[in-house]
C-alpha cells in the first residue's frame, strides 16, 4: 500500500454547504501531515471524512486501503480520531472509560495503567470524569485514542486546552505513533508547535487543498 | 458477546451512579398506579380486574423515560459518534443498548408488580406465565425503544417525538401483555400462554428489525 490516505475530488456537504469542495490529497504511510487553514476551511470535516464519519457526496477516498464509502466500519476500526468533544462518559471513572472503549475496539489485552501513565493520568484512574478539569479530560481522551492502537491518527487541535506538560505528552505520542509505523494527520492552528513534527503541510481553504508541501522529510524517514 | 455485555454493563454502571431510574422513573411509574386508582375511584375488585392493563400502561410510560435516558447517556457526551468509530458491528451496539434497557425495565416491572399487589390487591396465580410474558414483552419494548430512540436523535427532536414514534407500535405488546397478565393474575378467562407466544413473536420481530436497522439509523445521529 503506497498511500495511507488517497482522496480524489472529495465533496462533503454539511446541510447543503460544501465543507469539502473537491478536495484531493495523498499521504504516504508513516508521515505526519499538518493540516492548516482558517476557521471554516474544512479541516475538521476532512478529518471526519477520513474517519468514515462524514459521507462523501462526490469523489472517492481510501484510508489504509479501505474505501470510506463502502467499507466505513473497516476504516473506523483502523483510525483514531481525537475530536474537540472528549467522548468520555462523565459518570464513569477514567479507567472504566478506557476499559470500555478498549473492549469495544477489541483490545481487551491493553495495559490501561500504562496508557494512563503515558498521559500522566495514572493517579486519576479511579476518578470520575465529571470531577476532572478540561485539560485532564483532554489527556484521558488522548489515552482513549492511543489504546485503540490506530494505524491512522486523526488529531483535531490536539494541543487545545492542555498545559505545557500536556502538550509535550501529545508530541511524544505523535512520535511514538510514527515509530510504530502509523500515519498521523494533525489539524491545528498551533503551527509553531506542530510544524517541527510534521513531514508535510497541507494548506486547506474553501474545502480544497491549496498547497501541499514537504517540510521535514527526515522527521519520520518519509 | 464481549462488546454487547461491555455496552450493557457501561449503561447499568452509569445508572448505578446517577440513579435516574431508581429515583425518578420508578417513582413516576408508581405514581401512575396511584393516580389510576384515584381517578377510577373503584373498589378493590374493579382495580384488581384492571390491574393487568394498568400495570402495562404504567410500564410503557416508564419505558419511554428509560429509553430517553439510555439515549441521553450517549448524546450528553457525543458518544454516539465514538460508538460508530469503535468499529464494533452495529447489531452489537444495538444489542448492548437494548439489553441495558431491558434489565432496567425488568427492575421497574418488579417494583410495579409489588405495587399492584399492595395497591390493587392482585395475586400472582401463575407466576411462571407472568414472568415469561414480562420477559418477552420487555425484550419487545427494549428492542423497539432502542431503535426508535436513536431514530429520534437523527430527526433532531428527540425529547418530544419518541413517545409519538414508540407508543403506537407498542399497541400489540400492550394488548398481548395485558391478556397474558389477565390469565396470570386470574382476572380473565384467557389462555395466557397463547398471548405470551404472540409476545415472543413480537420480541423476535422487534429485536431482529432493530439489529438490522441500527446500522442505518445510527449513521444519522
């Protein structure tokens, strides 16, 4: 498989507005791509489309070799999406949330405490999510993505709401993911933070990729 | 089965912490039994005769709230999207949600059963028939409710449309369960097992339809 992501002429409508308006993009496996652009450019919709959550109105897209239109379940099982919503159950503890999502993803064997230690949340494992701060919830949400062991990481503003230590954790996880052979796509406004990690930068505006550049090919060996 | 049980256990654990069913839905169902008794202004014999129907009407109203709560657990945290992302087959997601609702409904029915004994002086003449009919009816209600609950979310008017969607298709369940309970409580000369057979058929139909349709309706949540 040459490309982890292969999108051609993708159109995605939100209501009747074309959030993606004929977007094309190819990403090699093992790369880190920063998706940048103004608000409303289509960054989040691009990530959701790659996760099999935003249906294509036109065009085609394959993710990790699976067609997002005809094989959405296989796509979803292979990607990890960190979205602005933490997608955690407030009444459950962090450990219970992780255990639940690990079971649903078919990863019963995952070491929950190791995953929590990776995001510096192990001391809070038995604490209910409702009692956590925004940054702590964000860290727990990142741990949920990590335990899925995705082959494609889709990170939407991953540094938002995190303190300096949390931001370093995110950067470390991106490096771990690449070392494990995964592909990472990061939509972010924090260009200074993500650019050093990125091998490529895709500039999105008006629902299409205006510019795609290689910025740091040595970062992942791509 | 791991995924199904994990989903059901998650919902039951959330209920154990939030106690919405225990502190709001069960009392609501009991209030219905009391209100019927007051509104009908009937003697104990009449109430005993009407108990099967009143029991199932109270159960149906309570089930609407239980299903709304089951859906709210997911919508509050935007976790329907995470469930879709999990990669688990839709029918397993459906089965897990329906199983949790069914267990909660059975608990509500147990309390209501005590309620009709205390308030209406009902007596369980055929406990096996009553329990079998209750389980079959509960599976039917939980299955249809879990499907229609997600459908209502997709329509964007979840809190108000669910009773309008759910109660009409619950009419066969209401009729059959009332007849079966009529026999089980000794208030009607009917063959309760025939009606229980119909409840079993409805349970199979609603559960199968839910499992098959869930993959489609959950995409719109």
